[in-house]
C-alpha cells in the first residue's frame, strides 16, 4: 500500500575519490499508537532496537499528543510539559481513534480544523526526525502497524498520514502479527497455536496464529476500536467526577480545562494504584477552582473496570469461535500492549483461559509491536533475512461485498462476496444483471462489514457503462480482490465486448491533499 519503492533498488554511482556524503537508506517499523508511538530498526546484529528521542536519549516513547499554536506544532513530551504548565492549552489526544472518519479531531491555532491524518502526520514527522538523528541515515520507507480490525477507510487514512509526513509507507501490518513476529525470535521448531491478546491505549486485538518452522500464519482476528487504556483512565475520571458532583453540585464535563487536568491525574493514578505496595491513591485536586480530596484503592478501580473486562472476554470468545477452537487448544497466550500490564487484565485472561501460568507470557509489552514492525519491514522490504520467522499468511478482517438490489424485497441489500477470516490474497467473481429494459450502465458500490450485528460501511462506488445493449438481465462480471498488502480492488467486465474497468479502492484519491500538505510542511515542528 502506498509507495511502490523497494529499498534494494537504491544505488549510487560515486567517483572513487569522492567522499561518501550520502546517508544510507534504511527501512523502519513504526508503532503509531493511541497514547504512545515508537519507531524501531534492526541493528547490526539483526536485533530490533528503538530510536530514542533526539533531545532525550533515555526516552524511547513519544506521547501521541499534538498542539498547534502560533509558532508551529508541538509534539510528544514537550506537548505534555506545555499542558502541565497550562491546562487550558488546547491539545489533541487519541487521533488514532478518529482515523478513517470524516470529521476533524482538533481545532488548532486560529481555529483551523485538522483531520486525524494530519495530526498523525505530525507525530510521524517527529518519529522520523528522531530516527534519522539516531541512525545518521535517511528513512527510505516504513512499515506502520495498525489494529487488526481496522477497516479499509482506517487503513487508507494511515497511509495518507504517512504521505502527508513525506514518509513512504511500504506496508501496513496488524499489531498482534507484529507482536507475534517479535515473540517468534524465541520460537521453537515445533508447530504451535498462539493467542495474542493486544490491549493498547485505545484498541484491543485478539488474534490467533499458527507458528511453524516455515513462519507465522494468521488464522483469525477480532477486536474493538473503543477498548483500551483510555477507557480504564475514564473509570477513574468517572469516580472523581461523581465525588466532585456530590461535594460541589457541579458538572466537571462542562469545564474543558478541569477535564484535561482530570485526565492527566487519572492516567498517573491508574499506574500508581496498580503498581507498588500501597494499592491506593490519596490526593487533593483543584478542579473548577475548588479543592477536593480523592481517595480510592485498587479494589474500587477493579470494580469500576468489570464492564471493560467483560468486553475483553467477549472479543476473545469471538475469535476462538471464528476458528472453532478453545483456550485449551492454545499452546501460548501472549499479553502485549501497555494496558495488558494492569493486574485486573492479566487476572481476567488467566481466569477465562484457565491455562497454566507458564503458557501465558509477557515480554516487552510496550515495545513488542514496534520491534515486530522492524522485523517485518526488513523481511518484506529490506534484505529479507532476520532471526524471526517470516509472516506467511494474513486474513481478511472484514466481510467484503456489494450493495445490490434484492428482487424479492425490492430494496438494496449487502451481499457478502468475501467472508471474514479468509486467507489473503483472495478474489471472488460474481455475475450481476441489469434490472431494467432501458438500463445503460451499472453502478457498483463496494462495502465492508465487521460482523452481522453492525451495518455495512461503503468503500466507494463507480459506474460501469455505457453497456453494449440497454436491456434487462444484461450480464456484467464483477471480481473483488483483496491483496496480501491490504489493497482492495474491483474489476467489472462486459463479457460480450471485453470492455472492463478496474478500481483500486485503497489508492483512490478522495480529496485534494495538496493544500493540507503545504500547510503541514510549513509548520515549524518542535519535539
């Protein structure tokens, strides 16, 4: 998806006596996260490593937060420091959760509206700057990780973010697959069934893979795009709001500055109450100009999280049912993502799986996805040799089909052509027929659906015609394909005339980005 560049095609012709001034191009892996983002590479020993912040070598995570003011864009830790000094500063968090949606997520300086792609592009630019400073190399391309359940619009938005950041996006890889690739460094030569439980800052993926000496095979994946660390923070926020409203008879949700301060407190309190020996929080907060003492312990927190933990269990059961397996069929369960560190989350997984402790593993939960992205970037677009098993198979994460006219119901309906959890690449053909005597063209609308309980989403439509003959039941052969790199294509063909039209949905330009690109390029970046 994105740039067709392949790093092995780069070469230079340099006079023997000339000094070598050009930087070596490198491919990297990027974990573009909801709350934190990381960039990784393979070192000289072929081991994945993280690039530190160029101004703070001890810092390897970049908070996924952005502020755009009169002097430019502030990204990451500087942005967090800005908010600490002045909670009224308008910043953008959780842009990832808005990817693929039409509405802007942030109002910056002079009330300019920014889409999630633009905010994410600023984060990517900051990561690239860190990597090029650390590696003394030019970044020739990146593999970016995404939640496994991301739909086509969300995947396209991620590629667009890279394009706006001047970053060639070589491919997208699902986060649990990247984590499994990293864990596969220590894999045995036996075939094993692996369950990856990836709970990040805003999303949950539950993925089942088969690990073998040949590589990794994805069998099925399920997820939620509104279940992660952000939601666990909001449990604490709700507890404090209720106490405040009881004490001061006021609704904090109407005070944006207080809500920003409350979120920062909740994030820190979540870590405090779930680590160390005290398991409790006692602190006086000034909210809405009024003081209040906040007191709660881990038991209170766990009770508030019961609904979220049940939602985690439901996602896990869906993916097991998709491949007709049980927890006992799993050789290993991998816990990854920062939110998997919460004791109540780990306890829930152990409780529902009933697996021995040795079969539930955790290693580098904050960095596993980024490490795996670097491994897969090298496998797919570098020299191809790594110490981790290669990715052999991915699967579709949504149903793909067309909106067609139901002759019985006399209304348009969604017809599934490619089921969920089907190995990719895959293509399916279907013959459609005109339904009017005077019909001179046929309009195709490609759609996708996450499951039977949610309405289908449109991916775009195009018209095929004029037809050779305007008549009823004129046949048009339609082929839908989904590639291993996530590209969705639609081909319509008139078998009588051999006329055809092909559309690659993921590459279709839906708007003019030139003005957005020029604006972002002109913004000074402070990070």
